[in-house]
C-alpha cells in the first residue's frame, strides 16, 4: 500500500500524497484553524526523501513524514476483497462490493450505479448521474459527510499537499479498471485544478472522470458520456403490446387445463410486470418454476390479486400498456416477454420473445412448444 501511495505521488506530481499524517494530526488537534505557516512547514517537510525496500518490507522515512494512506487504502481493500470473492465463488455471474463512496464490480452484466450529488447529502437523494459499469471500479472524493467544521464553516477533509490547507470544495468521480487507481485518482482530482485533473485522468489507462468544481462548473473526460446512463424516452402515447398465445388440446384421457403465467422483464431479466396468471390454486404455480423463483414468490399477494381461472384450449391474448408494477411508464428499449405453462399430469413449457419497443410498430412470434402453441407479440 505504501508503495502504491508513493507511485501515485510521483504520477500526480504531488497532488496525491499519503505523507500528510502530521498535517492531518494538526488539523484534528486544533480548536480552530492551525497556523498557516506551521502547516506549510509540515507539508514541505513531508516531501523529504523516503526509501522503500520491498524485499525486506521496510520503509525508511525522516521524522517529518508520517504516512496516512487513507487516500487509496479503501481501493486496495476493494481489489483484494474482489479477488477473494472470485476465488470463493468462481461461478458467480456478477459481483459488486460497495464500502461507501468506493465500489468495484465484476461479471458480464452492467451494474447501474449512482454518483452522489454534493449539493444533496440526504441518504435518499437522487444521484447526480447514473453510470453503467462493467468490470470496473468507481471512487468518489470530495465534500460531504467527512467535512471538518471550523468556526461553523464546513471545510473539505482533503488537504493540499503543498500548503497543508483544505482543498477547494470540488467533487471528483473516477471510473478505472482497478479500485486502488480510481481511489487515488479521485483524491488527486478533487485537489487539482480541473484542467490539470483531466490531463492526469487521460494519462491513466482505462480511466474516466467527472469533476464538479468548486465554482459550479462541470468537467469530464471524453469517454465519460459513454458510461453514463442516458435518459430514455417513454413509450409513445397510445402504443401498447399484445401477447397472443394458443393453448393446444393434448389428446390424453386425464387432460387438465394448464396453469400459465405471462410476464415482462427488461433486457437484463429484471422483472417489470406480470401480465396474466391463469390458475387460482397458488400451490400449483410453483410448478411454473421460472416465474416462481425469479418473481412470484417475492410478491406473496400477487396470486390473490391477479390469478384467474384456467382456460380451455384455444387462442387468447393479453395486453400491456407499457407500465411497470408501480404504474410508471417504462422507457423505450429492449424487453423480454415470457410465457410459461405447466399442466397437471402433463409437461412444462417456457418461451421467451425479445422485442425492441420504440417509435415503430413490431410483430414477432415463436413456434409451438410442448404445452404451448404459437406465441405472437404485436406492438404498436
């Protein structure tokens, strides 16, 4: 960790420094603002030469240098924890570890992560921006809950390594392949002038950054927009989706009408809305195990509210008005229609149809499968 701190001190031309332990101690001990000249002298003393001996795991430092590696220690911990999680669960499709302000994720899926708005410090405040992260780390540094209160004034806990004074009240958010680099870079960018910070981020492989400067201006690297969740347009007014399906008559002596569920998810298979439940006896719906495991068992009142009697063989249709379970209009994008049917003393069938819902009508279908006849989706 000390070695990484020293590497980032050189890489950032001193904007990141883990040598300010004595300066931080002076701020913690003072009832008001410490003497400016004394802080400047301590900051200058912290720039004295330090010798690292990795082979013997030894650090030689003068008295003026006291290491305080908080600026990237959380990132180091995150990277190590992620590696441990991968070893413990090698088959996991996705992993995310969040330890407050810093996080790291892994896997093929995209994780939607919010960056806090420094002007809104409430726990449930809407994020300033939402990101799509894939196998990346996010670190945020700047004003907030760790502010120092001096004479009734909130000042940043981050210190300028040159003067020992609080850094401007800027917030930096950094995305990078490793948490340790994102953590150190976010700290440096919250101290540097925005233009210098963006240049440092551009020199860091795989890094993207957003800086909310103290004067209210916003600065970001060229690739930041590519990882930002764009605000999607809602479905056009009046557009609906219709799911048509056939229940075939199976030639058996003890034919029972099938239990059936139709539901919609987003492209990542996160549930959006259950459209139809056929079959009033709740205990049999567990046999529609795809829907039950992912959705039905998590909403115990859904069967009571929605279940309808089973249907005889024939053609049926169910509509969707483009709202989710809470009644909100969903955005345009790719969705998956799921149809699952199970018949007592019979078989099980499960069909999915992906459909892009936008400004144009769409029609698509899937062939018959076991307990289901053809399934058709019409949007417009």
